[in-house]
């Protein structure tokens, strides 16, 4: 029984599994953080673009960064 307890205490195979799990958690959090940041940037870009598009065709929308108000 003493041999079993010594072998059980010295076994490190569970430690490597825990390390892999920790790495997966860190990588997963990085992906979530990046996706959240990108979603805000993409949302802002789409909103800015929608300001340039006028569904009626009279081109009265203003585009960020441009000096013209549209038209041909």
C-alpha cells in the first residue's frame, strides 16, 4: 500500500493535462477578447458606411472623411 501511495504522489500525468487545459482556457479567452473587439470595430465601420448610402437615391447622406455631400 505504501508503494501505491508513493507512485500515486509521484505520478505527473495529471499535471500535464491540467497545463493543457490552462493553455486552452488562455487561448479561448484571447479569441473571445479579439472577437469582441473586432465586432465593435466592424459595427462602427458598417454604421459609417450606411451613412454614405442613401436608399432614396438623392445622395444626401454624408460620408465620414469626405468633403462632398454626395450627388453626381
